[in-house]
C-alpha cells in the first residue's frame, strides 16, 4: 500500500468519524434533511462552495480547458459559479420564505400533488447521475494512488460514501464540507504554486498561452446557439437543484441564505480559476495528453513531493465526498418526503429518518452501477444538469414569481421539456437539444396556462 493511499484512508476515516458523531444529534426528519435549520453564514457558505466544487471542477474543467481553451469552462467553473450567484440574487429569499423542506414541496404548494410527484421523478435521476460521476472520480483517484483497479476503486468509493451519508445526514454533510472546503483550497493553492514556480513564474507561464485559447465564448467560428447551449445548461439546469436548495432551506434566516449563496459563488469562482489557469498552461507543460482529464493528477504526480501530493489527493477526495453525499441525500430526501410520506402521513420521525437512510443506500448502489458504465466524468455531470432541467426551470420560475398557469401547464411543460431533450440528444441529434427543450417547455407552459384560471400564490 502506497503512502498516498494511507493518507487517503486516514482522511476518509476522519470523515466517517464526523458522520457517525453527528448522527447522534439526529432526532427528526428536519434534523436529517435540513440540519435542524440551524446553519449560520460560515457553515452555509462553505457547504454551498464545497458541494458544488466537485471532481468535474478540479479534474474535468482543467481537462476541458486544456482541450478547448477558456470556452471549455462554460459549464465549470464559470457557468456553475453564475448559477450560485443567481441563486443568491433572485431565488434564495423567495424559496426560504415558503417554508419548504424540499424543492418538491414547491410543486405541491403552487400546483398539485401530481406535479409534485412528476417533478420528483424527473429530478431524482439527475442527482444519481451526479453522484455516479463523483464516485467514478473517487475510484480513479484510489486507482492512481495504488495498484487497485478502477472498478475496485469505484466499489470502495461507493461503500465509503453510503456509510458516510447514511449516518450523518445534512448536518454531518455540512460539518465535513467545512473541513473539505479548507482542504480543497489548500490543495489547489499548493499545486498551483509548485507548478507555476516550476514553469518559471506566473508571467513566464502565462506567456505560453496561445491567443486562440482565450476565446471565452468559443471563438468566432462557433455558432451563437451552440455557445448559448453551453451556458444555459449549468445555469438554468442547476440553479434549481435540491442539493443547493437544501443548504438554502437549512439556514437560520433568509438573509443568511442569500449571503451564503453569493459568498459561496464568489469563492467558487475564485478557487475555480486555479484549474482554469493550469488547464491553459497545461498544453505547454504536458503537451499531447490522450486523456485531458488526467492533467491535474499528472501535474501533481510530477511536481509535488510525497507529503504535498497527499495534500492534493486529500483535496480531490474533498471535492468528491462533499458532492456525492449531497447528491445521494438529495435524491433520498425527495423520494422519502415527497413520494412516501404523502402516502403514509402517520409515520413517526424515527421511521421517516429510517426511510431516508435506506434511500441513501439504495441510490448509492444505483450510482455505483451507473459509475461503472460512465465514460466521462465531465459529460456525465453536464447530462445530469440537462436531463430534466429545462422543464423544471420553467415551471419553478412561473410558480415562484407569478400566479400564471396551473397544474395542467406545469405537467405539460415538464413532459414536453423532457421529451424534447431526450429526442434531440439521442434520437435526432440536434445541435442544441437543451435550448430546444427550454423553448418548448416555455411555449407549452404559456399555451396551456392561458386556458387555466389564475393560480393560488
């Protein structure tokens, strides 16, 4: 067993210990799903940052920018940072003031139980896909640090994450997010400092960036709609995500929720610029990589001494754990609170927590199966944002800010948006399937909504 693997094991055991310790404070569904609505600004900010800053940001974004220049960062870090900031500016306070437990509650309050159930069935697969991407990344890290095969690493990752999340709930998730956020920042700063120093300093390294790498929106030859597609997926597809909304709803006040989202987005963008810069100069440092997603791990292996490499591996594990536990908890919360509890409203708090924990285990197994089939971490994350994001975004926008449209409009928009994206992505091969689904969902909602009476607020 290598020293790096020992370091990873120690780090994971610490996270497991925190999860088990926090489990003693869980007495009710609100404790498990929303940390008792007790989060202050510091914990909420770091939790939002660490939850969103996943393996696709540390590894995937650097590889995408290595391959495509700045335009490769449309989703990460720029699109997802914009998503967090928009949450703070427009959505955090209205969502908080509705007294929700999950995003699914909004669909029931504003529309109907039928809309609630359909929305949950569309959202849950996106969380599982996101978790699968992180689990696969975990497996790759373990494999690269030892002689363990990637498949075996994925199995280990799944077991660790299921145990860690089942016991801890959101409270443990948030507490470990704080530790993981610090580890992320330290690990990336150390890597950037060592690599840039080896390249001759910032100015020397930056001088090797080619002008064509700096086209922020894809260059003059990229169609406008293709550019809009890349930006629309992370922003509109993820701003209304259960993983993010759970942090908003878990804060003490609406003002805390708003400030935490804005600060989390700012930190996300600032730290995300590190893999951006390393991706840009990576074409000079490691030219001709067959797998661009290996850029940061390769740079770390070549430039960091053992102790600092363990710090970097801890940063990668931080990015992965802080995202995957949130995704599994989000999927389980939606199923337990919005699908099962309405059928059994007499369930005790203990029974509800037990069901939620069982859901985490089940979705962890499903994510494991999906992780084995995945080809690209980055693509899997983008697909998780695009799958049902257009319809959900349209329905939430109308439901949260207007009284136009009712259950029929919402149901139609959700189904048409999903069908358009699936057809455009897999059957027809449209160049902009997500924008198409966004447009058809919007048109469908409006067309059906004009025939429905004014809805309740």
